[in-house]
C-alpha cells in the first residue's frame, strides 16, 4: 500500500525517501548515543530520588532508568536531546488530577515503559499524559496511559513514532475528554499497534500529512475511533475500529489510503463505519464493514477507488451522496445488508462495476462469472426511507418486496444510471 | 369442559385425517429444510421464513379456516340438537381449527431450525419467528371463524377471507406508507408505531424484526422502534396486541354463535 500511495502522489516520493533516510540516520544515532551515554537510575536504590532531579542532571545521549513506584512530581519536561527514558516494572507517573504528566521538549527522545495517569479534567488547558512539543524524531512506545484528559499528544512534532501503547479512559463525558492519540501539525508520524479505549476520539490527525497508521485497535470512543482532517497522503492499514460512538471520520484530505481495516458495530443515527467527506484521489480497499448503521458514507468526495471491500450486515452498506463524483466501486462484496446502496438523487456520479451482490438474482449463460443482466443496487424502499424516515417501520413488509420488485422491472424513481452492468456471480476471493 | 374436549377431539381427528394439514406441515418442513440445504445461513433462512410466515400463514389460516368451519356445520347442528352448552361447543370448534394450524406450523418450521441449530440463527430470532407464527395462526383462525359464522353464503365467506388477507398483508401497509409520505413533515414515528399494533401481520413482523434485523433499525426511527419494541415491555405489548387479535374476533364470533339460529 505504501507503493500505492507513492504512485498516487508521485510528487511526494522524494520527501518520503528523505524521511526514510532521516529515520535510518536517527536509528544509527540512537544506537551510537546509547553506547556513549551514562545510565541514571531513579527510585529505590537509584542515584536520584525524583525524575525531576535526574532530568536536570542528564546529558544528551544518557539513559534515565526509572524503577517501579509512584512518582508525584510537577510536570516533567524533557529538555535534553537524545535522552532515553525507560521505566522498569511500570513506574507510575501521577498527575494527581492537577497537571500534565510528561512533556518531551527536545529532539530524538525516547519514552518507554511508563504508566502515565490522572491528568484531571481542565477546560482551560489541554492536559496530556505524554506530550511532544515542537520536536523531531521522538519515540513513545510501550507505555500505559490511564484516565488522562488527552493520552499522547504530538504538537508540531515531526517524524515521531507512537507504538504499542495502551491508552484507556473511563467514564468521561464527551465534553470532558480529549483524544487518545492526538496529532496536530505533526507530519510523518507512525502510529502502530496501539490500543485506545474510551477517549473522545481514539486517534486524531489534524494538519499532519504523510502519517502511517497501522495495526491499531481503537474502540468505544465517545466520538470517532479515528478522526482526521487536512492530513494529505496518509495511510491507514489493518486497524480495527470497533463500537465507536460515531465510527470513523476522514475529512478534507487528498491521497488517503485506507486499506485492510475493520470497521465494526458503529450504531446510531449519526454513526458511520467510515465517513468520507471532501476526500479526493484516495483508495479504500480490502476493508471489512461489519454491522454498522451506515457502513461507508461518502460525501463531496471524488476520484476514490473503492475496491475489494466486504460490506456485511450493515443497515446501509454504502451511502453515496450526489455531490460525490467519479468514485469507482469495484470488486466489493455486499451481503446481508438491509440496504446495499442509497443516494439522494436520480443521477449517478459514481460508478459501480463488477461487484458481488447477495440480492442479485440474474443468470450467467456464457459462464464467464459475470451476470448477464445488470443489477440496480438502489432499492425503491431505500429512497422512500431516505425521504420519509418513519417509513422504515415497513422494513421487510411483503408490500415493500412487491414495490421493490416492480421498481426493478420498470425503474421510475430509482437512479437508472446507478447500475452495476457486470455483477459478479461469485463473491470475490 | 368435557364437551370442549369431545368437540376438540372430533375436530382434531377430522383435521389430522385431512390431507391439507399434513401437506401444510410438510410444506413448511420442506421449505425451511430446503433453505438450509441450499446453503442458507441461519439468519438468511430466518428472513426467508419470515416472508413465508407473513404471507402464506394468514392466507392458509383464513381460507382453510373458513372452509373448515363451513364444512363442520352439519356436525355442529347435530351436536346442537343435544343438550350441549353453545359456548363449549364453540370453544371446541375454534380450538379444533386453531391448534392443528399452529401445531402444523410449529412442527414444520421448528424442526429444521432445531436440526440446524448450529447454522447460526439466534435463539431469540427463532423463538420470535415461531411465536409470531403461532400467534398469527391463532389470530387468523379466529378471524376465519368469525367470517364463516357471519356469512351463510360460502362463496362470499371465502371471498371475504381472501379480502381480509389482502388487506392485512398488503393494503394496510400501503396505506401506512401513503400516510408516512403524505404527513412526512410531522413527527410520525409514534403514531405509526401505534398503527403497526393495529394489524396482526405488522405486529408479527415487528416482533421478529426486533429480534433479528437489528442492524437495519437505525436513525431516529430505528432507535425509537428498538426502544419501543426491542425491550421486554415492547415484546409483551406486541404479544398482547396479537392476543387481542385472537380475542376480539373470537368474542364477536362467539356472540354470533350463541345468538345464531342454525
């Protein structure tokens, strides 16, 4: 998929290569600094009693090893570059409900193995469990964040890595909660194998292009499992978004690649498995949309490639509004949805070709695997419900089946042009 | 009560010897089994069976029911010549019709689901389907009894039964759809929910739907639907509505039966 992203946006290829080179350099730097720096031990039996003291004494390239225990100190600020902070036996950094816990304010800093907890709620400041502020190449890995207003917050920090963190917040209202992993003006981030639960938005990207988000699990968010805006050329792969209040929202971005993710069980009147708004030139491939109120919602987006996805047991599998144009749906699998496709106009600005529909009842005389009669995925009843929501009560009524059948024979109201001329006889793969 | 049993027994014997009821059982058995056989998963079979229950079951109960009541007229007249309380005779007559119908459905549709228990149909869904089917059988048997006792002309009676079937399965929903479209600007959800209760076929559909098609129930309407019918209270309300659809025609038919000059 990386390659695909590059193909889609060739003008970024140089930058990607530069970034990879920068990362390699960083890696060698880290290895080198590890060898030359000193170890500073904090906690029981260590040289320093407090982390604050150790951080003040540390030189670039040192390693600060923190023993198990609970540390209640003023907000810790790392100002020394190339420092490695390592917790052993899960030391707890406690914000006591009063303050931010840890701030990274120097380049090339690594934070690993801590429990950051209890920032408390504030309406005046965005308190984070771990924040990176105006830095480059930070690594935040294998930490546990519990009941913080914001979990991990990257603020104007480039090329950082956030991985294998476990982030959880409980019982907060949407207005009193921040995001699990929050990126703001932080290009080139890699967010991998994290687990986020119960925050407002699980993972949030704003003005943060060229990010890679892989293998994360984001669930039970109070709003979106993943939310991103104005972040071009990002890729999302193999993530699982589950039981998020409003699903996943992707807005105002170009060249986004969304691949092999699972979007599950987003319920409610404004809940979408995946909401795409004003996205252009991206790809949505090989994802699974399972039991969402609306699986895929496409609004004002163009030139999207929607391919190889599996839509199963959703209320509406795909809602494609009329202001979305030149999108191509092919090789997708639609099964067990109440409605496969709906739209809000009679014209069809997106193309459906070569998908598999469980409601297709055509035949294949020449046995080439493609049905000989076209399939109209928009049911009359879907349009009726679109206009008169209350009519939903008649779902699966015999009358509705009759109306749908009649409309399929002689389309009067449904968009005649929205048609799959090459419906597959067997589900792909 | 003795009389009820006797008449019931006579009715049952009569019906069990009747090839129609056997064919009816076998039809349900064959269709449900066939749906599983041809690779249907549990939820898919449930949905197909729901269509069958909503369309075929009322039709059979109404047409077969009216014909049955007309056919047992001579038997009823014979018994009425004896010192037999009319109410008990009526109870026997109705139960002799409704119980075999319900049992035929229960056996025909229930066995395949029991056999294919591992096909993934939710227990709640199957229970709702079987419950709705039994309720519909009882309700439309009551309606059939009433129709047959009300009209002496058999042809007219069967015609009325067919008309009732059409009204309950298709026409009523058409009117509801029309109302939803015509008054679309008003908050219609609650009145429409009420209208659903006023038709046994819709009650049955709603009962099953809340158990198996949850994903389709979305948006405000869906939420309200779920809140109203998805709870234990809602299910009880729907069940009570179905029972009312048995009780009211039965009371009317019973009054007719008691006052009628045979």
